[in-house]
C-alpha cells in the first residue's frame, strides 16, 4: 500500500514531489547526519555526547554546520515567521543576555548551562531543511521506522552490558567520559517514540517485536519514574488524538494479566548483566511515588529532596530578589542553593532535576514566562494541525503531527524529572522535534489545497 508520504502528486497528501527530485546535496547529507546523531544519543548516551575534542562535541559541531545550512546558499529565515519560533528566538535572546555577564566569571560552564534554550537553534535549522525540501519528511519517517525497530531490540542488552562493565567501561581519551552511558529516563523517551510509531500504524511490526517492546517498557518503568511517565502519558495522548484504541486494548489484554500474575506472586525477572531485576512491585512503587508516598524510603526521600529544592527556587525568584533576572547561567545551582546531599560519585550536579525549575532559577520569571509561552504555542500548533489534517482526510499527516506531539511531550516529561534539556542527549532531540513540527506545519500549509 502506498503511503500518502509517497504519493506521486504534489498535493497535501504528498510532499515528496513538491521540491522535485535531484542529486543529494550537502544539506541532505547533513540532515542524514542529524538523524544518525539522534540514534547515537539514544543508544550510546553520554558516550556519544562526549566523543570529541573539548569543548567541541557532536552537538556543537552539528550546530555549527547546521547554522551554515541557514546561511548558504541563501539565508533561511522563513521558519521564524511562526509564533512558536518567534517566542523561541525571544527565549534564546533572553538566555544570551543572562549568560554574557557571567562569561568572565564562569567561562565554559556559562555556555554549557545556556544550551537549555540556545540549542533551540537546532529547531530553526530543522524547520528550514524541511521547508527547503519537503521530501526529507518522508525520509525521516522511514528512518524512524528503522530506528525504533532496532532500538527495541538492542537497548536493554546495551544497558545490561553497560551495567555489567560498570567502572571498567573504557573512557574517551580527551573528554574522560565513558564510551557508553545510558539512563532509564532517556531510554524511556525513545521507547515512547517506538510505542507511538507502532500504535499509529506507520509500519507493521511482528508480534514478537511488539512483545519485546512491551518487555522493554516494563523494564524502564521499573527502573525510572520519569521513564514510566514519559512513555505512558504521551502514548495515551496519541491514542486519544488518533482514535486508535484497538491496538492499545489488544496490547493491554495480553500485558496486564501477565503483570498482575507477576505482582501477585512476587516474581522477579533477572536480566543477564543487570544487578537489578525487573520487579512489578517496584513498578507499582514508582507509580505510587509520583503522586504520593510509596513506602519506599529511597523514592520518597529523593522526591522530598527535589521538592525542597524547587520550593527554595520559588522563594528566591517568585518571592525574592531574583524575580526579574534569576541567578544567571554559569553558577552551580546545587552548590549555591545548598542541595548537594544526593549527588552521586561523578560530575557534580549543577541544576535541579526539572528543566522548568532550571529556567526559573537561571532566567527568572521573565525567562519562565517565555518558556511556558514557547511550549503552549508549539503544542497548540500541533493540535491545530492534527485537526486540520483530519478534516482534510490527510490521515498520514494527522498521524505525523500526533507522533511529533507525543515524542516531544515525552522528552519534556523526562526533563521534568531529570537533568535532561540541560544537555544534548535530550536537548538536541527536543529541539529537532520542535523544528520538525513547525517545518512540517508550514510545509502542509503550502501543499494543502486552499
């Protein structure tokens, strides 16, 4: 069956012919490299993020080349003519203004902290690439299908290998970072993409793969509260927006009885190389601890620590001296705020486990207001185009906007539980998705019949 993404006519249901065929340009190769980088962040984690010569790592090199695609052979400013992009640009400007005064004091740390919004430049680059050649959207859909298929197969074995090696993991000679380091929350973001991609029917997957994906989800849900929520809520949103309830019901009819049996018997599933087994009781504790007390002192203590830190940030911004400016980009918030108790061995924690709180603490209430406006405008735009495409019976387009909505929502949820947007592992993915949403919306407007 031919997808609307591959239809031969240049209509709203077909972007592949709109820009015409032709030999691959250097911008096509850059777009492919950007997609491969996302796969690298997803599978190797910090190992990929810090593979480079400090301070030039993959994200910085990709951003530099990406900005060149905006400037040559002609300036690409069309993506900025949208409300979400204009607000994002305002956020970048405000971040730069709150970074420059601290450069002389904190140096490279100030620049690293600023990427939480400055990486938004990836959004402009991505949107411009899609507008220049809409065929790239179809290429991205096919790439995502291949990526999620292999990701579900390899990510738990990769995590098991990393855990088994432990401190014996080799490190990059220049950055000193381990060559492989992935976390549960980040795995959850990409497993969410796999779940939603399958639920929306972009590609048919074998039942064995579906079962393996369900096992991956159960593993991450027992490992990480953030990973649990970042999979479940976006998937439910995708089902609600698409109306594709049957695939979810079919999966639930198989999975829920198994989980209930494992929970009732107290069974644990041991995975080779992983000291921590998959325990349904731990999964239930993770669910309960999100809204209340789980009875697990580790989960509850960590939650209390975070809430106390966030309360202090509210105090010195909303009700204190840093209302308008925040503390700026560069200062170590954990040290300055006095919340280093739960820092594990390794790089010192710099920011609270919540991207919203990071922006409030560093950029003040104006920065947070811009950030909220960015999010609201983007999610509202995606919802509008879901409805618009559905009214025009462009199912593939509607599902594409739902997929982007759910994937970015998953990244945002993970960033609300962990230090995520502050670095490239989730930050680059988040802003590429942001740009893909705006670029796709503008492409759809140009292709759709008036």
